[in-house]
């Protein structure tokens, strides 16, 4: 892992995913994807980043008097060095936000809001930040967010969290998809398309590229693993359908798409 504090001022901290059967989902993420289980049940951690699986809880927002319910939909939590500064920018922009204390294992207070595309986003303070680019084992490589107005979402993250838009790094023989910044943008974490991906949904994406899955619709987290071939062997052994995209979208990365047992789309990738 590279030294603390050397990143661009934010990091992916945590993903929350709603599932129908947390035990079944935990077996999938642990035994097949190969994530490391945390102490808390149905949670995974690489020591810095985490994943929590939970059942839908429609009444959570009412019980906690919060307009945001992180136990109903998938959410991405981003670590920033100054939560107060983010809160002030949200207030100035007129964006409704609410703070929940330690909603998921390994996190302190999380400031939740919706981005312009109504994706649920959480901000949590962490000092110092850790740059996960060269971390060993698995990491949360990126979070893909669907947005009909890509530019509005990019402006939101730039103005709210001080993120910087990068340039999409595609292989020479890329797949059939647009890298026009009005349709696909990356708020990157230094290199390798790591960070937040903001994409305009494209109904024909999967068909044009020969995939059983459409990664442009609904958003997804992406997990970088050290051995994607081993993961695919486990998927084959259990009969789970997946799309082996190869190196088609991100230069230097092998990508695979698969649904978890609750049909949450996830990406599994490996740096080549």
C-alpha cells in the first residue's frame, strides 16, 4: 500500500448492499468472490474498506428520523479528510443531508445525501486517508453510478467533495461503448480508472458487447482481486452465470460481471 495521505483527498470507504438472504449472500462474497470476512456478521473488510450485506428495512428512516435510509438501497460511502467542509458545501448548495452514527461496521458518523441522479451517497471522515492503489489482496476498485445527466453528477462530486475528473483510460481494442464525457466520466483516484465511474444508461450495451449483463444500468461496485481466474473457476463450479469481458473497457484490467444471489450486479476485476 502506498503511504497515507498521498491520494487525491478522498477514498472509497464502504459499500452497503441490500440482499434477500444475508447468509446466502455472505457465502457468495466470501467463498466465491474471495472477500475477507470481518468480525461483524455479513460484513467484509480488507482492513481499510468494507462491504456490508443487509435485509431491507423500510422503517429505518422513520425510526431514526432521517430522510435517507441506507438499509433500503445500495449505497457508497466515501472517506474524506474534513466532513464538516462537505456538510457546509451541501448546505450551501441546498442539498438535504442527514448524519447517522456508525450505520455500518468500521465506520463512524456518515453524512448521507442523494446525488443529482438520486444515488445514495455517504461521506465519512477519515484521517489519515489511505491510498489503496497498490494494496495487496482485494480492494474496492471503483463504484459505478448510473446518471442520466452525467455532467450534473460530475459537478456535484467536484463541488461537494473536491474530486477531480480524470480521463477514461481505454485499451486500444476497446469494446462497443462511448467514452464521450457526456456519457461516461471518471472521478479518479490517481490511475487505472480507479474511483467513481458515472455512466449514462445504455440499453444496448450488453447485447453489443456479447454480455449476459449490462454494467451501464443500475450501478455496481467493483472488487479488484489478485486472481480472477480462480474466481471464475469457482463461479463455473457453482453454475453461476457471468460475463467474462476480458480487457475491453479499462486499460490493463481484466473484468468480469456477475449477479450476486439477490441480483445485485457486481464487477470483479484484476490488474494485469
